[in-house]
């Protein structure tokens, strides 16, 4: 999938899932389910499903092919954040926001927990599945990063880090990176992580904001550092050399604004507290456009579908975006 500036600028909302609308209305809006602020969203690996979670403890699953809301799952007892599909579309992992700081493995088929993963003693703030197997990792405010396997409740690996961690796997699932203290980026070989990082990049420490997310580009060449301020950093994944600073998206509330790459690694997308979506070119650092999808509140989550020419964004409801030409063909 190769995008262009013209194609990105043509992106507009094809479906908006809101609570105060009726299914099948002429403006393409459908009821969404919960009414809370969407905290995370995630596409399945095949791009056919989208899942969101909100601060009202609801999980909503969408069919991307049909553009419909499939079902809603409540997680009132334990709360929910950082929801992620496993390699099976019928199961997810998520962090807890109530009772404890366990990670929960949930079957969407029958709405039952398959397994709990306990060990963190403070809030989990980073969670990602391996792109190749059943390994996943988590970072917590207890200043630890843990490796897990879906098949076992026991922690498979523990790294103590001196600061608030954000973490991610590389696209091949061979390496993982941990950002610490909004200053250090550490790279680990998954086969020998217990020997410590094989390289550490020291960047200028953020003064006005904190790192709140870390992602490898799909081509594995760069790392995107999201923050709770009005900027994001792009660094070379091999040398740690700063490449771009993406700025200008409004964030006057100190919220974690999660950025994402396009599947071809050419563009970076991010929301803003004024409800708009900003797009930058990763090669030049220039802003390509600002997209207005009619969001009524802060957009903290934007993700691009890994397989289809579709984007999703969330405030208190979810928007699905397509290029204008594709909507006209549909």
C-alpha cells in the first residue's frame, strides 16, 4: 500500500458510531455502545476488525468490511485500558483500571477471562503483542517491563528500569525497545534480553512533556515517540539519531496523544484536543494536512488499518475514515 499526499488529504469520515443516532441513518452514523472517552483502539492483524475501549469500562468490536458495530462487552468489575487483539480475532488482552494492576486475557466469543497475568504493582501504561507469536510485553509505573506468554500466567522476563517505561516490539518480533524517563531508548534482543540492552540511545530529555508511547515504523527503520504535549519525536531505529519533530497538534490538557504510522511508513498521524487529526510526512517532517472529522472532544487515539485503506479515530465515539474516491465507488 503506497499512499500519496493527495490520497491522504482526501481522507474523510465514512462511518461515525455515536450513541445519539439511529442505525442506518442517512448520514452514515450508527450507535456505538458506551458513552465514555475512548482510551485506545486496535485493528486485528488481518485488518477486518477494530476494537476500542473507553473510560466507562466498555469494549466495542467493529466489522471493518461492513462498517458496522458488531457488539459491546462490559468490563465493569476490573475496568479496561490498552486493549489489544491477540493473533486470534476472538481474543484480546487489556490492562486493568480497577481492583488490581493485572493484565487480562479475554475471550470475546463468550466474554470470559482465559487467564490473568499478575506481577505489576502499579498501573500498566504500555502493552503490546508480538507481531509473530504469543509473546507480549507490558510497561508499568512500577518502573518495570515484563515479558509474558499467553499460554502461561507466569512472567517470562522482568526488566527493572529507572523511570517510567514505554515499550514496543520491532515489526519482525526479534527486538524490542524500551523508552525510559523521556530520555533513554534501549534496544533489546528478545533472545538475550536478560543480558541487558545491546544499545542505548540518549536523547535530549523532554522538558515540557513526557513520553507516553513508543512505536516502530512498519519498515522497522524509525521509532516514533508520542508525548502528552504538542509534539512527537521520530528517531532512527539503528543509530538513535533524531530525524523529525512533529508539532502543531493542539494538546492543552496534558493528555497522552497516541501517534501512528501509515502502513508504508511514509506518514505519521495524530489526534489533538480540538478533535482534528494531523498528518506529517516522515521524510521531510512537513505537515501534509489537518483532517476534520467532526469530533466533539479530544482525539487521543488514531490508528491506520494494516491491510485496508482505512483509518480510525476516537473521542467519545469512533470514526472510520476512507479516501473520498473509495466512498464514492462504494
